[in-house]
C-alpha cells in the first residue's frame, strides 16, 4: 500500500496530504467534486451504451 500511495502522490504531483482531519469545508468541497465526477462518468457510460445500441440496431435492421 505504501508504494501505491507514493506512486499516486508522484503521479498527481502533490506533496503528501497532512495527517490532520480535513475541515468541514474541505469535506464538502471534496464530496461535491466526487458527485460531479460520478455524474460525468455515468453520463459518459450512458453515451457509450446508447452509441453501442444504435450500432447494434443498425446492424440488425439491415
């Protein structure tokens, strides 16, 4: 786990996060950001599914 943490830190280019508890404001910001990213990910996956279904429908109708 330590290696993964260090790898992630080096990939992100951030210094290690302090060990103190994040403030309520930071928690709220992180939660909002997480929700935003999850929403975008779900939209992206739905687009891929729709595109795949259109392709499949076009192949079966010919």
